[in-house]
C-alpha cells in the first residue's frame, strides 16, 4: 500500500438503437470516471456482433489516441473501464474490459469490486482445465459466466446463475452480440446506475457524473442484487437476488466518488459537507481559517467552516497535470512528491491558526508532509481533521487496504499521531456520524475498514498478489476438486 488510498475502478456501458460513434461516448464517460482508476483503460465496441477492443496502461487520453479511436469505429454498443487494481498487478494483461470468445458467441465484461471467494473459484476452474492469462479476479468472473453460458439458454440466464456463485463486491457491465447487461452484487458494495439519452440510448455507469458528461439523465441506481438487460426491445429487470441486507461502501462518500455524483439520492458534495459539520460538533477549535486538502477534503472543510463560522480559505493549489500515476525517478524526488503536487498559498496561512481538513489519514506520511508545508508557509498552528474515521482494518471489497501493517491508527494513539505528523492536534469523524452522512438512519453501509464489522466472511487469501503465487500455497494437483475431476 502506498502513501495514499487508491480508488477502485470505473465501469461504463452504452446501448444505442442505432449505429453511432459509441466509442466516443465511452471515451468521454471514462474521462469523467478517471478519478476511480488511473492504471489502465479499455473500450470494447460491438458492431452487429463484431467486437473491436483496445486497452492499455495509462490515463484515458494517453491510451485512446485519435488513431486508436478511429480503429474502434462505429457500433450500437460499447463498454469501457478505468482500473486501479486491488487484485493482480497493474500490467496491460490485467487491463479491462475482458473479451471472451466461446462456442455461443462473444462476451465482454467490465468489473468494479473484489470477490472474497476468487481463490476458491479459480482453483475450481483450473481444476476443470481453464487457463488464466491474468492475475485479476475479473477473469474469474468471466470464466464463471462463460461456463454458465455454455449450459444456459441466454446470456442473462448465465449471469443470474453466476450471481449464485460469486461472493463479495461486484458491479458488472456485460456485453453480448445483442444485449447489454448491468448486474450488482446483493449487498450493493459498489455504486452502479443507469440513465437514458434523448437519442434513445441507454447508459450504465459507476457514477452519475459519467452520465452527465455524455448528455444523459440518470434514471436510477441498479439495486443491490438486481440484473438489468438492455436490448432493442427495451429493458428488463430481474430482482430475484434482491431484498437482503445492504452494505454500500461508505468510503465512496468520503473519497472515491466525485462531488457532483449523486448516489442513492444523496450528492457526494452534500455528504462531505455534512461530514465537516459533524467534525465541528466534536472538535470546536479556536482558529483563524479552515482549509481543505484538494480535492476530496475541500467539501468537508467548507462544511466545517459553515458550521463554525470560521472563514473558509483556499490554502493549496493542486497541479492538475500530475496524476496518481506520476513516477518519480529516485527516492529524493518521491519524498518531495507532495511539493510537486500541492503548493501552499502562503498569504492565506501565514501567521494564522489553521484547521486543515483531509479525507483520511492512512499511514501518516503524506499528512506529515502537508503539515510541514503549512508550517514552512508561516502557519502558527495546524489542527488536522480527518473527515473519515480511523482506518483500523483491511478492506476485502475493492479499496486498496489489504493489511493493518501500514495503518498508522493501528499502532499509535491520536496524540501520538499528532506528534508524528507535526500537527497541534488531530481529530477523526466518529463512525456513527459516518453512517449518517447521507441523512438516513445509518443502516445499509459497510464500515468494516473502520469498525471491523464485515458483512461477509473474510477471504482466505486476501492479498492483492494472491494470484501471483501458487493458489492456496499448494499445487493444483492437490486440489480435491481437481482430483475429483480426474477420477471422472
């Protein structure tokens, strides 16, 4: 785990009644979802059952040059993906969407989330003779659906059967030669919504900001456990997996989602403003100015300022041309990364007592550098407030926190953390306040990374690199399911 928390992934799909430049629409939608992943990007276009695909490592505008976009061509369907991997390495082989060619046709799949039973499923599939080309759990999902499709009468029947076997977090966009499918796990860990455009096109996206970016209006969320099929005859919903408890990742509101996205009736901006107001309820600090760390700390800082009456100010300017994939050439430059990415407006903080609001404190390294920048600019006091609770536990559902080892709050008290990062004080949002960010009763959220209450069983092989080594630490020939198949 690096100094920052990494996002999950972003998925998108479009079904058009007519052949058009669906690749261009997908390109702009992926731009709007770029914050969810900057390791790789991919698009698959469907033109009358013929799939054209391209994916590579890098940002959307780097991967999809004008030449690449021209080769993708026209079509009536497309799906796209931006990735930050929580399972598998970040090479091109793990880029999505995944395209599968089987005896009943083609299928393309894009996935956001993380399976908790990926290791067991992969063992089972390898025991049946499947050969894996990636180290991500998305290929496991693709194989499971393909295996079901060979037996099923339709792609939607195959997806439904697969949902009985997949455990954990998954928001899926699946494309066949004639259908586009959206599916979400029964607990609804990751966001997924769909909308419609005036030209009759249906669109699926991880966040509503992507729908807005391509001129569509949001219809609603894909419900936890729901599968929606888009065809030339309209849309069809299956809710046979719906109705259970919900466990939406609350960290989407703190950090992952864009402020202008609306999720389940609440705009992310409003949720973060509410987090700032909650912070003021607990920490009534005497200060001269409230500032936020760009980008996801800004809304919470504004919420604190409005609740407290302390002036809100712009304390940092962010270099918009340095993404999270910025590669430093040596250790010294890596240590100065924050100076390259953020620049303090000295006149705003010089001689002032500063309340600094950020979305989280992970291992404290970045927080310490930010506090140091403010001190060097003349701030007389720095009070660091996190709009998220303390990170104390690994996440198994798609946020890149796979160990307690580097979580500073696991090993130090709040007072010790303040000393370590150089702040006068440190404060965190309460978990109960975190559950009330959307204005509801606090139910239906997964807060496991904060409180350790996991809504599912914990996976046996949780590491990001679990497919980089022998599955479950034993040869596949020792897998009982493999032996059973051999006996057959």
